């Protein structure tokens, strides 16, 4: 994906705002050029010297400028308009940048939620751009400073060069020559600054990732007394970032010092050229022209400063934009297949010739695997750890895309079914399906509607959780205040509340003690008559619990026979 497509899509979404911002910016630049020329008219009024350069103000009625009182009144009006336009320009550009970031955040998050699970797990959560604000800051600067502000400044500089050459060719060529030299010097320095900026930004990202991982494992650090070594690792990263920061700030300081020095040398060159002309050709020197040029140059100092540094904004912004575009290019669930609604009948599941392997891995987890699950039956999928039970669960629920073969629901291939429609019929109980919400009620109901409270309460009562886990109990971030058993039971409560016809349960009794296990078994037994249950576990199932079908998965191993892999998976 080309990131310019993102910009053009945004412009199409807000065309009037973009045009209005550019129009206001253009008006602000016209007033920025006009103001020093108008101030130069005071030279005539104060010293009685007439100048041919007064033609720049011929559009203003002469009687308005005949007296200093009239001139000063209009001066105040011009300054007021300049201030209002400057505010409108700054605010308009800033709001446009905020709108663009809001547009990108929504687009990016929506895309991330639909990325194919196998691809997402392979790339990792670190690929989510909003994890590191530095990238978004660079994108915002790319839009605000690198595009909108630069175009505005470029228009202002064009107008200014026209004025400089109108004041006299020597002044015009002097300004242009000095600007070219200063541009080359700052360009070379900005290239070095860019390299330093990338290293510094990568170090910042690494430090943030390190902090996030350590805070997530805070209990591990405390329980194993790892404060000293982890602090040592952190300090090394901080010291590295400090040294990179010093080098970066050194270059920033050099560029920051060279630009104003160069601009004042530019003013000095204009003075030197004017003095040279005064000595060699006195009639060619117009005092007012010099006065206008001087005021205009002083006005343009911040514009030149921004323009000389815009290349670093372009480079950093383009890198961040490309990273974002790469993320938006990650494949989505069923992205290349025409998706259709699910025509639900009874929920008959059929797996035919299933093959699947993770991206980048030559060995397949499944090859020519077959399984059939009849509606309203209980299937026990068992095998040792690492054999592919959780993978099969995610394949059946549409979490992973099938390499080859078919998974049919009521004779409909799930590759052609909308994932959202499929999951309206399937509930997953798996520790990787984390609880979301601040309280027990929010985590179980996935809602804040008060109408759901009674239903949630009934489920909690059935699972024996009401006494220790009331509806408004705060579970902490990611359920950190819950025991593993409580967390697992809330996963069950959330699934039971949905009343979907198919339940996929990964390791159904993990983290459950005797009483909890019996409670879950009792509840599942009540559901067996009108639900399809698939239990994926490496442990045994109590004999009292009715099992309609067993599917045994052997160790994921292949033996080469005549150059072909022999699948040791079997079903019974």
C-alpha cells in the first residue's frame, strides 16, 4: 500500500476543510508580505522622502495615507487582520493534523481487529503502530509541517522573491544566492540529523517495549528478586539512549545555530551590496527599497528556518507512514475470498482433507486430517501438549485460514462464510480469549447495559461465584485481581451467557479445583442435550460425563517416505 493513498483518501473525506485551510494560509502569507511593505511607507511620512517603490501600495486610496493618523489607523487594522489570519492558519493546520491522526487511528485499529490471526501472531503486537507515539508524531509533523505549512511557506517565499527582484536585481540575486548556499549546508547537516534521529527513535521504541514487558512481568521480578539485574538492563538501555540523545541534540544545536547566523549573514550581504551600489552608482540606490528588503528579511527569518529543516520532517514522516501502510497491507480474515452469510441449519461440522502449517514453517501441523461432528453431540479431542489441539480449535472457529482442504458447517465452506456470521454460532472458552472490562459484570456480559445484570447474576449463581465475585467487583487490569480458577470460571460464565449452539473448550479443567471442576461438569452436562460441545484437552475426562466421540491426535511428527510426508494424526 502506498501511503499517499491514505493522504488522498483523507483529503477526499474533508475536501472543504482542506481547501479552506489552504485559502486561509494563502491569505495569511499575503498579509505577511504586505505588512513590511506597508511599514516601509512610514519612511516617506516620517522623513518626507518619496520613492518609486510606493507603487506597491497604489491599490490603497491616497487620502488614506496622506497623513500619519490615517496611515497609523490602517496600520492597526492590518496588524489586527494579520493576527487573526495567523491564528486561523495555525489553528486550521493543527486541527487538520488532529483530524488526520484520528482518521488513521480509526482505520488502523479497525484493520488490526480484522487481521488474520496466524499473521497477527507471527508479526506480534509490536506491529501495532499506536503502541509507540513517536511514529504518529512524525506523521502529524509530516502533514502539518512537511505538507500544509511547507506549501504555505513556499508560496510566501515565491511572493517574497518577486518583491526582492522588484526592489532591484542586485538585491534579488543576493538573497537568492545566499538562500541556495544556506540550503545546501542545512541539507547536508539534516542528512546526518536524520540518521541520528532514526537511531534515537529506535532506541526509544526498544526502551518502551522493554518497560512494557517488565511491567507485565512485575510479579515474576518481585517473586524471583530480579530487581537488581532488571534495573541493570534498564540502565544500560537508558545510558545508550542518553548517548544517542546527546549526539542528536548536538546536531540540532549546530543546525539551530547555523540557520539564524546564515540568515543574519544574508541581511548583512544585502547591506553590503546596498553600500557597494551607493558608492559606485548612487542613483541606483533607493533608501526605501533597502528599508523594505530589510523588514521583509526579518519577517522571513522563521519561514526560512522552517524551510531549511523540512527535509528531516519529510524523511521521518515518510518512514512512519510507510510502516503504517505496511501494517494496513497485512492480510485480513478471508480477505481474498468472496464471503457470504451463513445459512444455519443444525450445525453439522465436517473436516475434509485439512492441511495447515504456520507461516514460515516448512513442517505442517495437519495434513489430510478428517473429522465429523454431529449436531448436539460431545466430542473429546485429546492428545499430548503441542500436538495441535488449540490450532484445530482456531481453525474450526475461523481464526486461522486453511492451507488446503475444507471445514464445512452445514455443507458450507467456512472460507466463504463471513467470520462474524460464523462466530455468532460458536463460543470459545480459552485462556487466550482474555476478559475485557473493569468489573465482573462488564467482563462477563461484554456490556454495560443494566438489562443484562439479572442474566449475568443467574450465571454467576449457577457457577457458585456470586459470594466472592459480585457484579461490581473490580477485576483489575486483564483480571490481575482474580485467581486463575476465578478467571477460568468467568470465561465459562461469559460463554454460557451467549447461549450459542457450539462450544469449543480448550483444556476445560485447567486451573479448576475439585469443587470448581464438578460445578463446570454439572453445567456442561445440562447443555449436552441441546448444544454441540468440543473439548480439547490432554487430560482425561471423568467417566460420568457422557462422550459421544473421541478424536485422538498423535504427536506431530512426519516420517519421510519416498519423498512424501506420512501424517501420523488419526481420528476415531
